[in-house]
C-alpha cells in the first residue's frame, strides 16, 4: 500500500532556485564586488563553508599569514633542488587557494606541482623561473586578499550590533560557567563535553 503525499516523488517543499537565492543573499555585496576585482570566486568558497562569513574570514586571515612564508620556503629549496618538499608546499598552496576561491593561484600551484611530478628525482625541475612565477602570483594574490579581508571585516562589524556593558559581562559569565562545566566533563571522560 502506497500513501501519496499530494506531490510527485522527487519534488521538494523548496521552490526551484530558492536555495541558490538564499546562498547569494548571504554574500555581502561590497565584499562580492572586491572579490570580483581581485579575482576571487567568493560565493562558491562561502558555500563550501556553509555560508559562514566568519569562518571564511578566519581561514583567509590564516592563509594570508602563511602563504608568503610558503613562497619563501619554496625559494629556499632552490639550491638543494628538493622537489619532494616543493611538491608538498605546492599541494598545500593549491588546496588552500582553491578552498578560498583564489582560483588563479590554485591553478598555477597545480601546474607547478604537475611539472615537478613529471620529472621525479630531477632537481633541475625546481627552476628559479617556476619559483619566481609563483612568488609573483602569491604577491599579487596577497595584495588582493588583504583588500577582500578588509571588506569582509567591515561587513562583519556593520552587521554586528554593539553589545551593552551588561550584556558583555553576562556573556563572559556564561562562557566561564560553560568552560568550567566542560573542564569537569573532560576530567571524568564524559562524552557530553563533545556537545
């Protein structure tokens, strides 16, 4: 016996296109404009993070702190021709850049990684041209991503209502109580601490 719900199977309660519209609505307009200017595919990157702008912003901040160091590490590998370490660094840059929507840098890191993989054990595969090209892309991306980070930080500040002094104290007391409870749960190996 089959019970029909009044709509064909495969249909959902959500009107067509509404999920895409709700995703789009969560992308800050000014940040989207900056993202387009600097070549960042912001909407898909935010969608990968559940449209949590604060998570994206934290990842972006971390990436900005690390990516220039990675470029310097690549350059330091030139004399030794350590292609294995270079491949790992390029793979990391490729993945992080792709996650954040920095597509051009991700593609360049992927191409460099592929070039090294195609010549295993050949230290000359790690050429100064390859490293310098990537360094230039990192510098350009870095400047653009700093602009994007400023735009996102501005959006977050604008959308966050100012907290009253009493509210801040209440939040602090609640946070302290929650942490104390969690510490007690962790000491007794209570899995409720996960929640």
